[in-house]
């Protein structure tokens, strides 16, 4: 009796189940890979403020078949009103005037809803390990030996870090974050609070030089997203693991101001969903080493000043999966991934510059210039536009990604 030779499916471990990870898992599974997705949280993370999907990423969503669901989840903001130090209106613009997006085409979706839609597209076809993470990596000619925090040991053909700007996978494979971290001189605190002002489908942005307070109401709800962003000369790494230090720092920076700022600070003090971080980017000379590669914020975080983090994650997932499918050897796939995506990623990172003077002016002069621009009939505050968001023409990979 003859022996049947069956080539085993290539195995890929993806670390991180936010946006980039599930999107990559979707495309890899569609191309026939055996995919394991590991996530340190105990369950899918819901909530979070709305995020944008623009330009080329819209086409990725269409090819995934999730675009109708994303359109249903679109929040449809009407305007952003800018206020002076006393809380008096300076001017109002549609969101596209800030984002450089295209009305009627680009989307804004609560982060948790996007995560749920992507998870729904993979959960029946991908091995998903919640409440676990990578403890060690050993990269060798035959694969990557992985020890999980939970104690299991397995070997994969390829490991992909999709675990965010403070990627643990990156630190294991490439070394400490400090070597790749580009700080944009700002920190921010995000949280939700009661919608005292009855806002709906709109945002209010209050500014003094180096300080920004935002109330953002993507829907008609009893709670609103609040953001406190501020200039800070050094990244507050010490505050990352100390919630009390985070709250103290934000309260000190915003002490003594008017409008809704005192109420926001008080809500921040009591918040159970506070998210504090620095405004930063990740810049790396290479996104891969051996059999380990990075995707999304782990590789090329553009910062929220660019508004392109989720879009880059979706586009990067499509390209990396396609290149892995198109090449038998991981080195060739990773080279193709960088060749196709790097210019697009760098152009989108450049949208942030050293900060967004339209939304967060650093100086009295920048603030005066911004306010003058707001009084123009067709005010545009974005530092870039749809030409950058759509600068990459998506490749096709073996036809299996066809509409």
C-alpha cells in the first residue's frame, strides 16, 4: 500500500487580539495557515473610544466581507466645536476637516465594536488562547520554540507580534522599547464620564497652550468620552504601572482651569476605565528578525495624532498575510511585507509630525493661528488628507482575496 505525502500546514502564532491580530488571523486562515491567537486579557476587550478606518483600509474591510457591518457601526459625528479658555465657542468644523477623511466613505467606529466584528470573523476557525501570553521565544532553523506564561510549550513556523505600542513580543525579539520609541512630547488620559451637557454626535475641544480637554459624544448616550492631553517634557514611563501617579499627574497639570475641566478631573479621579499613556510612535529599521515579525502599533505605531493606527493595522495584516501566502520562505515574505508597506506606514506616521497643532496647540502663537483658521468659512485643520490615507494600491495575492 502506497504512502500518501501530506504537506503539513504552516503554523503561525499571533500575539494580541485587538485589531491587527484578528485581522491577520483572518487572512492567514483564509490562505490555509494553522493559526493560534494568544491574548493576555481574559476575554475580548470591549469599550474604548471611537477609532477611524480610512482610505486603503476601507478596501481591506471590503475584501474581508465585513464592510457592511462596519458601516452599520459607524457613529456619524456631525461637528467638533472648539472653545477658548473661558469655554466660549471659537468655531466648529466637521470631523473630516480635522482627520483629512472623506465624508460618506471613511468610517468611525467604537474600538470595542470593531474588535467584536473582527473576532466574529475568526472565532470558529482560529485557535484562540485567552488569559495567556508569550513568556519566552527561541528562534532557530526549524521554527520558533515558544513557552507560554501558562506553562505550555509549542513550536511554530512563524511568530507575529500584534500586541500594541508597548509590545512584549517586540521586547523579547528585538530588545527594549526605548530603542524604537519616539515620544511626541504629550501624555493623555482617556476615560468615560456622565454626559452632563447632553451632547450627541458631536465633540467639544477646549484649549489653552499645551493643554487640551475634549468631550466626545459619538452617539446619544448618558455617558461621554473624555480626554485630557498635555505637553510633558519627558515620557512618564514611571506612571505606566501606577494608576495613582497617573491621576495625580493629570490633576496637577489641569489644576486651576475653568469650563468643564474641574468636573473632568474629578471624574478622572473616580474613573474605573482610565487609560493613560504617552503620545508616541514606533520607528524600527526592520520589522522582522528570523522567524519573528511585528505588525500594527508594535511595528509602526503612528500615534493617535495621526488617526491612522487602526487603518495601518488592517492594511498591514492584509499585506503580511498575503506575502506569507505568496512565499514559501519566511525571509522572502517578510522582505515583501516591508517593501510593500514601509513607505505607506512612514507617510501616515508623518501626518502626526511632532504633534497636532490643529487639535493640541503647544504655544499661544499656535493657538492664535488655529483659532484664526477656524474662523475661515471652509476651515481645514488636518496636516494631511486622503491622498496619504489611500496612498497604497492593494496588491492581489493568488486571487483568494478577490471581492
